[in-house]
C-alpha cells in the first residue's frame, strides 16, 4: 500500500486544524492587527503560489522544447499541502511579530 497520499492528506488536515486554531485566536488582537496579519500572510502565500506555478510552467516549457515532450504536471495533494504549510508558517510568524 502506498502511504504517500495518506501522508499528504494527514499533513493537510493537520495544517487546516492549526490554521483554524490560529485564526480563531486572532480576534483577541484587535481589528487592525488581525486584518494586517491575515492580509500579509495571504499576500506572502499568494506570492509563493505564483512562484511555484512559474517554476512548473518553466519545467513544462523546458520539457516541451528540449526534453522528451512529456510533462506530468503538478500533483494536487503535495501542492495543496505545501500551500497550507506556507500559510500556517507565515500566519504564525506574523502573529508572533505583530501579536502581544
């Protein structure tokens, strides 16, 4: 049995639970800081997602031009797990930086 999908799904579920816990603890900070933390965390995560997509696009172009013309694409579970971990880490870092 292949344990890799179970591993990524468990990381995704754990990240989702930790993100929800972190977001529910933000209202203690006040409106302006809460909005700032969420906005900066979301913009950093969006930047990382765009960078990952540009890298994957570059891989596809390289594969089509100089490679074997076969490109498998992005696997959804690792990509989603990576995005959720990046969002969680940036959320926790910014909460520590701008929180109490």
